[in-house]
């Protein structure tokens, strides 16, 4: 298939990327939690190009939670080719509606356009229904995620046709 659709769960990729970066830099935990490199940033243009692997990008969705007003993340992602949807956090500052938004956008596209390659950037099992619908509609499916975000024998990993660890392209997608 010559075209692809890219769906990115921003929080999943960002959080796991910070953990991976901390590991690469040899950072150690000071509070018993897994260390995170809060300085790590994604280059959205490079991410999109790497994940597309030379295929024409039919659509690219990036969904996340509302950042601080001075955060340029979403504008940068838009300039790099993503359609961006941002949801407010709930009263407990928990992320809500992100995975559901991605599944809804993906299903709408899968059911109204010819088959292509669906590239889901997340290791989250909440995307299994989307993968199942894509399979039924004749789409190829891939999961791109940091290895720390999924288990190779887990439900999400065994649902897709191909797994691509973002660990392998970490230097290429980092600012």
C-alpha cells in the first residue's frame, strides 16, 4: 500500500520518550520513580517522515491534553503536517477523551476511504477496537511505540500486523 494514516497519542509518546531519553543519558531515580528527561523534545516533522517510511501521508492526527497557554507544541505539530485536536483535562487534572478522539477519527477515516496502512503511535490497548476495524476493512496495521510502552505478547502488540519500536529511531526524532 502506498498511503498511510498516522495516529499519535501525544502523551504516550512524550512520556515514554522522556523515560527512554533518561535511560540513554544514564539518569537515575531520586524519588523511587522511573527517571524522566523533562528536557527531551520530539521533532514532529522528523517523526512523521520516519513513521511514513516514504509512503504518502493521507492524514496525520495528533491528539493530547491542553498544555499551558505559552506552549508552542501544538502549533509546531500543525506546521509539521498534523491535524491537532486538544482536549481539556478533568477537574482532577487527568487526561480525558484523547484515546477516544483518536479511535473516532481513525474509524471515520477507515470507513470512508480506501484501505491504506494505519500507523498507531501508542502502545495503549485502548486502540485495539480501531485495529480490529481497520483489519476488517482491509487495512494494514502497525504499532509504533517505545518498547517500554507495550509487551511483545500483549494484546495491542499481537493485534497489529507490524510492531516498530520507536527506540530504534529515537535519535532521528529528537530535537
